[in-house]
C-alpha cells in the first residue's frame, strides 16, 4: 500500500491571471496558501484473484478489465500517460467536498501522479509534479483550468507564483513575520455555502470574456503586489488586507455573471453586515467555499449570522503533496 497526502488551497489574490489564455499574452501572478485539509490517495497492485483488472473507489466504485473502461477521466488519463499496465486498486478520500473552490481537482491529480510514480519506484520533484499535473489537465484532458492549483498542491506553503508566456513559472515563499502570519490566519473565517459546481463551466465563460476585461484582470494581477506590500510592511494595518480582498471580490465578480449568484451575494452581504471587512468566493465561483476576513472580536457575530452554513476551521499548511505510507506489495 502506498498513500499520498496532498493539501487543498486558498487563493487570495491574482486568481484568473493564472490561466494560460491570459498569461501567454500578459504574464500572471497569484498570492495563495495551502491549508491543513487534504486529499488522500491510496494505491496498491491488485492481487490477480479477481475478474477485474482495476478497482477505483471514489464517490463511485469502478471494477474494470481495461484502462480504457475507466470512467474517471483523471485516473484513466494518468494511467495511460504513465504507461501503467499492471492491475491497480486506487482509493480516494478527502477532508472536504469536491467541486468546492479549494483546488480539490488538482490536488487529486497531483496526489495521483505522486502515488503512481512512487508505485513505480520513482521520487518525482515538486517542479515536475506540478508540470505533469498542468500538462495532464490542460493538454490531455483539455480542461479550462488555471495553473496555480497544481503548483500549490505540489509545493505547499504560503506563496507568490508568477506565470510567464513561455509556460514557465516561479514560486517564491512569502517572507512574512511569524507573528503577522498568525495574525493573518486569525482574521480568516471559512464557510461552505452548500453549493457544489463544476468550475470548468464557469471558467470557460470567464476565459471567453478575457479580451473584454483586460483592465479588470490587470488590476487583479496588481493586487498580488499590493497584498505582499501589506504583509511586508509592519506599519500597515492588517485590516488593509481585508479591504483589498473586498476590492478583489468586486473585480472577480465582474468577470462573469456566473461567478456569483443571488444566494452567494446574500451570504456575502450578511457576513459584511456582521462585521467582516472583506471576503471572496474561492475558486472559479458559483458556489463552494466562501472566505471572510474580519477582526477576531467580530467572529462570533459572523458565526451567529451565518450559523446555517458549515464553518471549517483551518490552519496554513507548509508541505505540499507527499508520500505518507510506502509499503508496496509484491503483486504485479
């Protein structure tokens, strides 16, 4: 049995500029962090005592005789791309629901590539892990996705990531005073809206309108520098970070009518009225998790106001995808 553990992420600023359709022409930047909520993928060679060759367990259970029969698109693509012919049993578990704006799809892809390389006796670098996941999702599966989720899942940590027109990227850990980082985390509240959605549908709508939103996306990219400046200047009040999140949400909301809904607007306004300084829907939008930034003394009021939603406590994570169990069996 081999098990990988891969973190989910919270994107703070710059989301949208990490899509190749944008950064191939303009470059992109994001400021984001991984959190202590994870995707776990366990894998083993399947003993040769069954009629099926592969058994894949996620929200469904698949028992199939060939790789081509696998319905899960990522599992099928990764097995084919890594030229794995041996029979496998693969299980997926996660701390939080899928399709919720925390980069769970890319965490799954990264974790699966990591565990299958380990099964082959290979230790893949974080750089190659991210690049393989980006290639698989964007080129093989032809999904309309950005590139930050794969990089964050592979590397972990609180980072600035810059994307370049030649498809290269640079990841720089944010140099933040430990006390300030703790203060930043203490100002955040995460809630599940109860709405799951397919981000690619919303992303396609946003990407198709990029040419009409050059000014907004340029401002969104610039907010990465502004956010870093707030965190690295001790004289700047931490609440300015929340105010910037509010401005960022207004810009993100303008990129597509599908980013928000009347229900999301209602939740956001309720949080602001209860004392939040700013916030945003995470990921492409349309549902999933919503993040609020508020002074700690206002948290109880916000929790009471939004008590119908599931509140998820979290901490920042500093470690990307890793193999936590390595006990390969002898069946091949």
